[in-house]
C-alpha cells in the first residue's frame, strides 16, 4: 500500500511542479508590472528602481530560484496591489471556494447516484428517457446563463433570494445551484451508464437468485461496481471546482480563489497569483491521492494490486 | 420427504418441479422471436433431470425463465411453472423473491463473473441467511463458514474474508454451489456448472452436486451439452432442439434406444464405440436460427427420416411408452431399427 | 455439427446475447443505408440531426447573408420584444438596446461559435488520436512520457492558461482555437492510448505482424478503424464542452471580442439589459443549450448504433402491448463503458 501510494504521490507531483513552474514563467510573459503600477510619465530610473525593488530585474531563472527559496521558508511574497502578504489574500479567498466546491460535489454525487441508479433500472423506459434528456440538458446549460436567469427570476422578479453576498443560507442557493447543474448532469449520465453495465453482469442474476430485493441489488451489488467510472469523472469535476468558479464568483460577487487568480494576472500581481496556484495545485494533488485511496477502498482487486 | 406433494403424481417420487407448455419470446427489432416453444418436463424430489442440447437450443433460457431471471428483452409468453404445485409465474415479484433461495436456487456457468468482485465471499455466502432468515451478522457468518466447510473450501474461517479473485476456478464454483444450496432448496437448477472448468475439477464438482442432492433430497435440473455428464449423473433426460423438447425419458432407455433422429444423431457423434479409422458420423448442417425455424418439424432440414408430412405438420411431443415421449412422426422406425 | 463432448467452446451460451444478436440481422457493422434506417427510426436522433443541420447552415450562410444586418443599428426600433409585428421580419426575435436584429445576430454568432469549436475539436482530435495511438502501440517510455504530459495539461488551470495566452497575444479566433485545442488534446490522447494498447495484444495484430506489416501500416489498417468510432463519439461530446468553454470565455470578456459576436458574448451584453430586454440574454443561451443537447443526443445515439452488442436497444419495442411496433426514441447510455466486449 505504501509503495503504491508512494508511486502515485510521485507521479502526481510532476504535474504539480510543472504547473507551478509554468505559471511562474507564463505570468511574466504577460508584461512588465511597472507599466501598470507607475504613472505613464514615469522615467526610466523610476522603472528600474521599481523593478529592482521587486526583483524583476534579475534573469528569470534567478527569479525562480529566489521564489523557491522563499517558498521553502514559507514566505510567499507580498501583493503589489495591496502590499499585504500574498498568503493572507489567498487564504482569505480559498475557504469560500472550498466550501462551495464541497457542497456542490456532495449534492451532485448524491443526486446523480440516486437518479442515475433509478434510470438504469429499466434502460429505455420512459423514466430513463426523461432522466437522460434532463441530465443532458443540465450538462449542456452554460453556467453563466443559468446564473443570470436565476438572478432574473428569483432575485429580481420574485425577490426570494439575494443577488450576491455570502451571508445567510439563502445567499448560497443560487451559487450552489449554478455550480451544480453541469456536474450533476454529467454524473447522472456516467452513473447511469456504469449501472447499466454493472446490472447486466452475471453476479446480479446470482443476487436475484438469492432472493435479493431491488434495493439490495441496486445499491449493494451494482453500485459499488459502478463506483470506479463515477469516481474518475467526479474527480475531474472536483478539480475544476477547486480551480475556482470564476463565473459564479464574478456574477454573485463570491470572494473565491478563481476570480483572485484572474485579477492577479490582469494586475500583474505575481506573488498573489503564484501563492494561489500553489495552494490550488496542492489541493488538487491531495484530491488525486484521496481518489486513489477511494479506488482501493471500492475494489479489492485494486487493493491487492497496490500491495503487490 | 417432499414438502409439497402434487396430487395425482404417480410413482414413488413426488414431483418437485413441473414445467408445462413454457414459451419464451425475445423482443427484437424484427418483432418477437420465439426462443423457447412449449417446453414441458417434470422432476421428482431427489431426482436429476438433464436438459440436454446444443448452444442456442434454449436450454439456458428455459432455466432462467423457470427461475424468473430472464433478461428484460426476454419475456415468458405462456405456460406454467409448478413448484410444489404452485404456479410461480402467477406470483407477484415479492412472493417470487421469497421462493428464490429456500425453494428454487440456481448455479451459474461462469463462477468468476457470477461472484461479485467487490464483496468478500463470506458476505456473499451469508446473504441468503441475511435475506430470508433475517439472521444476525454473526449467525449468518457462522452458517456461511459451515457451508464453506461443507463444499470443501480449506480453512473456511480464514478464507471467509477473501475475495472471489483470490480463489481458483474450481473453488469459485464450489462457493457458487454453496450459495445456491445454503437454504436447502427443493429444486436446484444448474446451468452448465462445469463447462468453464478443467476436466479433473469437473468430476469433483459433479460429485459434490450429487452428494448434496442425496443429502438434501433436492431435485436437480442439470443443463448441459455433455452426453457423458448426462449418462453418469441424470435419471431423466429431456433433449432440446431449436427451443423445444424433442425427446424425453429415463436416461438409460433414451440412450440405449433413442426415439428421435436428433437424439440418435447426438449419440452417434460420440467417439466411443466406433472402430478406429472409421469416419465419425455427424449431423449435417447447423441448428436453425430462432428467427428462421423451418415450418413443420424444426429438425426436418437435417433429418435423415424427413418426408413431406414433416414440412407441413409439426410433430407434438407425445408418449411412446411408459415415461417416454418423442416429437417425431416416424419414431417407430427408429425403435424398430 | 460439433461433437457433443466437452469440445464445445467454453462460454458459448444460449443466453440472451446470442438471441438478441440474431434479431438485429447481420452482426457487425451495418452499411450506411442500414445506419440511416436506424436513424430514421429514432425521432430524438432525427430531431437532433435537424437542429445541427440548421446550426451548420446558419454558420455557413449566416455571416455572408446577415453580416450587415447584424451590425445595422436602428434607433427607432430599440428593445423590440420578440414577435413584435410591424417592424419587419428581421425583428421576429426582437432587437437589442441599439436596435440590432437579435435574429440576425444569433445567426451570425452561430458562425463565430462554430469557427472556434470546429477547428479546435478537429485539431485536438487529430493530434490527440495520432499521438495516443502511437503511444499505446509502442508502450514503454513513449507511453509513460505521453501520459505524464497529458496529466500536466489536464491539471493546468485552463482558464488561467486562456487568460495568459489571450493577454500575451490577442484574443483573436486563432488564439482561442489554439488554447482550446491544446487543453483538449489529453482527452483523445488518453482514449486512443487505452484502446490501441488493448488492441496491440490482440491476435489479429500479431497475425498482421507475422506477415511483415510495418508499424505505421499496422496502426493505420488495424488499429485506426477500430478506435475511430470511439474517438468520434468522444469528439462529439467534447464538441459540447469546447462550445461551452468558448461561450464562458466570451462571457468573461477574454474570448471573442466585439464587434465580432458569439452566443456567449451576446449573453454578456444582454446581461446589462436584463430588466428591460431579457430576451437579448435569454435567446443566445437557449441557442447554446439546444445545440449542445442536440449534439449530446446524437453522440449517444451514435455510441449505441456503433456498438453491435447494444444496437438492438435502438429498435426494441416497448414491453407493454400499446407501444409495440412503434419505433422508440433510443435515448441512452451516455458514459456507458464503450470498451465492454460481448462475444
């Protein structure tokens, strides 16, 4: 188990490093912060002084080395914009994103398991076709459009829900619903497909031959076998959510990490951007390890392969 | 001992399972296709009936229809399945589930895919007790360990927590049999239980099935294409061809003097009893597809005895002697030959 | 006839699979005429086809025919509601705050949206498939390096990549296509690799190899024809994803820029008029949904139609007598493991 985890940790660490490295260099391609932070009339000396102060005058590899040594000391630099420590800005935004992502995935997976399983019970039945159509519509609806419609109907017209903010449970309804539609639609289709496959396996007939009831057959015998494909897709969707829900954060004024990252690029606020990317990458890294552990928990054959 | 004696059953043994006029259709794009046509047989407690036939003759479909395990595309369109005198086809799903295990059980062909890969074999073995007797976890576990011991799994207490992929093919088949006989059913359907196994293991599994049948006096319906297995294990045989029974009777009598040309052809194609160097006879052609069964007798296109009447009149399965029946207009010619 | 000893192939069973296969007539791949007949029997798939054809027609003919109309401002016909009469046919879907025809803009935007989605999907499909088949066929280090690259691309925050690229360069159509294509290559890379790695060990590939067939020819003649249908269905589903991403980018202001117009951009512009001209935001959103749903439905249909083990599902009549004989809308099995082999 440990060597298996070790191998997975190693192979997941490569993307982590490349992303951190890539963002560092790509961000610096977007232009000199001096153009943004100094007045147009600034002289060359002022620009040089600005660059020297923030270390932008060193060659890129030297800057990266300096950045790494800072990170090793848990120093993530400070924001160009606010002069606050970058870590602070990032840690302030991240919990909002994480809570939103967590609630959304929980609801999406739970809902998809129920709807997908029921749809798979009778392939091609009217219930299955309705579930299929609704889930594909749900996966096809652009989130920004759904959010706008939600605001128009429930906030502007009916006045039931606030248009923005994070205070009170009512404020969570529209953001969560907006984030939910796509993962829910996609997962319903995945669960349904995997369940149809699992339900056609001989062990399902054996379970029925033992007198197992419908619920036992669906949830005890088929569902766990349908777990792996569901887990894979749910993992990919969760990664997307951890990277921030820029659309939701923009429309509902949600103070999350996605908008923070985009704003940092636009403002050439490299320290904040790097800290944010480092944090989300680490989270995704942990998420991947967690998913691998879940695979092993679901399937004894994976578990045994991991031991070997 | 028979819990559900059928009135009117003659002979020493009471009938445990009787199937009458069972027909199954497959729903396909081209319309319903009959795959099991008017099949009937009966088997007494403690007896073994072999359903013998080639792949695609409908024998597995028949067994699944009896057990209520047909795929959604297949549908029973007629007939009766009398289990202890009660027609199970008329029962609701809940009542039917109540019979699955304690009354009627089934052993499947491929034990690897028939065992759920993600659950321990112990929990799968304990399931019948949990479902039907509402046994506690501990009690069900004890019974499951006993079962494993009974079917010859070494170190059952340790192997209880193992997963199906950690067992050999023969052991998996033993587990599957244990699961089926857990509640001492009065009827056990075994669908090609040894096809996927090595020859040496096959014999052990057949021996285990025979032992269990003697012990619990259950009726065994053995679905197979293997003539040797039928000869060794079965009391009665029903030969199926193209979805229907063409000949039935006691195994010894049928094999000694077949009264249907198809049975005759099957027996002739067995190597035993032929001189070395002679050509082994075989039946010309292939069984018809269920979508293109010839009119009249389904076997006539391959039959050496076929005449005009065979093309127009489908021969019904009718008695040819005590306990014997054949679906051939000219069975007498075979009997006399 | 086979001898009735134990010589019969193990696993040959007279279960439902064999019978179901019999029903579909010749197993394997039906000709294009057969596929068309299957398609015609499925109302949902026919509707999906019609929608996609209409969108394609708009995309091709819209910009030359309606380009001027879409830009033409008419200050006397501002914020007309849909189905307003008396202002001419071009305002059948209303007008925006500058008096431009929403219908004409929708049609022209279809062209922009397609001009991003089609090349992006085609590029990623081409590169990803070839790369994946090559990696899966050779195994070893070529496979592991390719998979690691796919991992890296997939874990890169794609929106961030888009923002960076579109700020370093300019947010023109070509750059958006490039960003989307790169971001989606791993999808095909993974699928193609998995399938071709599986095929590599199959007998007929070995057989071809013993005849001295070269690697390139092996991939082209034996691997590609089998992997291609799967890849095309993946592409159809991914097409939806790319379309949605493009509209999200445009909505956020880092995709298509005015004066060009795409559906996502129209929603963004309509958002400001939500209170008094809701249709300017609602209609383009509906256009996105309808197109995407149609594509998904068609992809699902194709996935089943392309799989001999499942094709019967498209035509099996209802269990209850009432629906018998009526062709059924074969909705189906998104995400159903396409690898399941039935013999």
